[in-house]
């Protein structure tokens, strides 16, 4: 059973890759992330992609902007990070189904 701030096993590779891309500068501040392509790459459906992004949003690495410059989507809010997915968990209001 997953705790409220545990990553779902299907989300670990997604989370790690996005964090690594932000830390390396591949994705930079203000850039819209290709959430659909990332979902395909990691075998996640669109609702699963939204769940996978919740830890990145909690850690203020990305934010969802329904009226973003490139349309609705997830945008990078930080340029670099050294945080790992397991660091500084914060309670979430909902668990993944």
C-alpha cells in the first residue's frame, strides 16, 4: 500500500526523467513540458500523467497553467534541482486510485 506522498511505481521513471531533464537544463524555466509525449514515452495514460506530475508540482519544479503561453499544460518553474523524489515528502490530499 502506498502512503499519501509515495510515488506510484509506474511514475518513478517519469518523475526521475523529468527531474533529471530540469536539472541538466534540457527543460528550462518557463518551458512547456511535452506531457503527451512524456506519457507515451513512459507508457502512461493522460490521467496517469496528471498524477505523475503531482510530486513535481509539490516540489515546485513544475506548475500547471491552463492559460500558459503555449496553451494549457505543465511549465517548468525552476532551472535546476538536486532534490530526489524521496526527499521532503509533503502530505497530499488524495491517493492515486
